[in-house]
């Protein structure tokens, strides 16, 4: 087979992620693709896997129009590199088939028409890069290619009364998965033709291509590429994800900033009115600095000063969000997750308690983890020492991360 593209990027491949379903068979109210597995929405894991395997490809997600906020929540979990090719989502239709057609037409209207399109279920986050590569190369060779796994159960065809009418030979059967990959023109025309014919209930894109008279080739699927549907699937997915991150590490951080002139302090990304400010090269967010150092500590990857030297004028007055965001990014770049952060603020004043939940929410947002993985506590030092004398604020933090 010839090299698909002149370089290692996939600029002529587009990925359509189908996530418009309302399926809540997994319980808990939210559509399943937006529910968390180990603190991350399923759809964000799916997008990450595809974006990492196909650098340079454009990714378009088809969502239900009511789910725009949920989609933005997923986007917040992606790294800048992973969101690079991610297009604004489009609204799906009533059936899966109509949703895919809406996505294909949006891609066709987006300027540069891709050579190939991979159509993937939003609820299959464990798609491996090997299978994505197989989908690309098989579709380049045959025009239409889908993954299929061997069937181990004997399959029966039954009639409306439940009587068996056929027993197909098992060795000729395949259970099919996604990504299903096609020459873009081929699948767009097939979908358009089916819509014109009033056919809207085909359950996968291969069926649309078959209906339109195209040969579709099956390449080996991966049993691990499961579609997360039931509560049991969620449990299995969580165990699998956590099992793949067995290297659990804890880091600690500590920071102090002195009071100086000012009318507010920044603590954990929240501005708290006070009769002093904190002195520092950046915004002097003592809690955020301690948590950032705790994450660097867990990674055994230097400290905030080595990554952001105070001698560098570009960090003067900087919002400390960028330090924390960077540390979280370093965890993700290692394929890991932040399991928990815990910070303690030591000062007599200002009172932190009333701001605790706002601080937790802001830190969770920056770290892209759920709020129940962020703890913030405050204490005085009983008027002892520099914090007791009101000369400054100290903060301590720990971070627990999981790495592959
Ligand atoms: Mg500091």
C-alpha cells in the first residue's frame, strides 16, 4: 500500500463523532456520553483518543442542541493540542443516520473537503491508535472499511413470535464497531441518497454505504473498544481506566507571601477583598503556588521557580492560573490524571471559609477535574509566628496523581 499522505499529519482526514443520543440507560440522568469515568466525561476521553491518534485531522462532533453546555464541559478537559482540530459542534437530527448526515454536510460546507472521514461513536473512548490507523489505511485501499470482531455466541434469527427462523454460520458473522471509515464523497452521497429515499433508520454507516450499493470491507476490530452503555459498562470502564494508571504518587507544596499595600488578595484563583494585598512577582496567589508545586512534586518535575523563573519579566503580575494549568498539562502529557488536590491556607485574616467553595470550583475548573477531587481548608496559627502577627499568608498543599 502506498503512503497515505506526504507527511505524518492527517490534514485530509476528518473525524465525525456522533454524540447526539439521549440514551440514559446507564442511569444518573445525563446522556451517557457526558457521564464521568474516573472524573472525566466519556466524550472528552473519546475526543482525546482520536485527536492524539490523528494529529492535524479536523474533528467535528454532532450533539443534541440541548447539550451545548455539556459539550463545553468536555472541551475543558482537552489539552490545547487535543482541541487544535476540534470544530464547533453541530446539532444532530432525530435518528443516528440523520445526525451523521448533518455532520457530513457541515464538513462539506466547511471549506476544505476531506479525503477520508472516520465516523465514531462518542461513547467508545477506548479506541486505540492501531485501530484508527487500520481504519485509515483500509479505507484508502477499499473506499469503505469498518472494524468487526469475531462472534463467540451462536446467533439466531427469530420471527415476531420468538421462533428461530435461521442460524447463520458463526464464522461468517462479525460484530461491528466504530470508527467506520469512508472516502468522504462516497459516504456523503450514500447518506444523501438514503435521505432522499426516505430511509432514516439504518443503525450504522456501513449499512448506508451497503444500501447505496458500495462494497464495505471489514478489518479486525478490538474487543477493548467497548461502547459504554449500561451501568456495568461504566464500572468496567472505570476499573479499566484506573487499572491503566497504577503508579500513584503524592507531592507536597508550600508557599508564603507577605502582606503589602492593596485592597484584595488572590487565593486559589478567587479575588478576596482585604485591607492588604500580597506581595509577589506574579499575582502572589499563595494557595495556587502551593498546589502547583505539589503537582510538580508528584511528577518529580522541578518546581514552580524552575518552570517559571521569577527573573523572567513575562511572569510579572501574571495570573497564577497559567502556572497551575501548565502543571496539570504536564500530568496529562505523561498520560496521567490528577486524582486529588488538598490545600491548607494559614492566616488570621481574611476569613477564607465563606470563599471555600468558590475557590474549590475555580481550582477544579483550572485542573479540569470534578470538584469532589479538590479540598481547601483554612486555619489560623493562633496568633503565633508571622502568620499570627498578620505579616503574610502561608499555604500547604498535597496533590495525588496517577500515572501509567
Ligand atoms: Mg509564590
